[in-house]
């Protein structure tokens, strides 16, 4: 007889056996976990055609009008990546390009990217702006729910040698380097 589903086992007070997570992309070739997340401004991208939302700075990064790749500052320093460097992010499913945004809240083995940009044909304010992180996701399904395992893609990153378009409101996350009184 099959063991009960994890939710039923947990409700009955029984130990729950979970499967090990599955990732697409060998760790030795694709050393980073790719974490796409819903943009606070664009959600899934369906409102990216509104110019006033393009102008709205992201709450934490203050980035606007495009896409960016969030990377841990220590990881970036180790790889010679500076804020604004154009990065190529590659998975087994494809590649995309976006500027680096150094983010201390990102784990060293993760790169993150907001969903919502990267439309090819969606009005003059959304078309050709940024990159679509969904384009490189692996089609891995979560077995318990049947949903897309959106964090199951491993990627590699590389500098392209040029600078990307990274627009930050008020210059970014760092406090001014002046003495407080």
C-alpha cells in the first residue's frame, strides 16, 4: 500500500517523507540556482505596458525601466562583476542578458531576477524592454502538486564585457558615504 500524501501524514501526526529536490542543470556546469520572482510592479508582466509602472522604482533595489540580475556582492567580487555589468545567464534551456545588480540579500549560490519584462510585442512601453526570465526556466514539475517547480533551474553566469542599462532611483541601495552628525 502507498504511503499517505505528505499533507495527510502531517495531519495525522505521522512523519512525512519528502523527495529530494530535483534541479535541471549539473552543478559543476551550472553553479547557481536561478530564482525568478514576481515583480511588485508588474506581477506576471500583464501590466508592463503602463508607463507609470515602468517608472515605479523597485522597493528594494530602486531599479526601474528594465530587467536586472541580482547577485550577492561577495560572489560578484569573486567573479570580477561590478554593478551594471551586462551578464549572460545561461541554463540548459537558453540564455538571456541583463545588467548586474549587487544585492546583499541574495545567497552566494543564487541569482535572482524579477518577472514582468522581456515582452516582444506588447505596446511601445513594454516591447523590447528587459529580458524574460521565464524563457530559460526548465520545465520541471513539482510531483506533489503538478505545478511548475519555478526554482528548479540551475544557471551559469558570465560577463559579456559591456555595460547594461541599469537605471536606479537616487543612485541605488547604498547610503551616502558621509559622516552623520
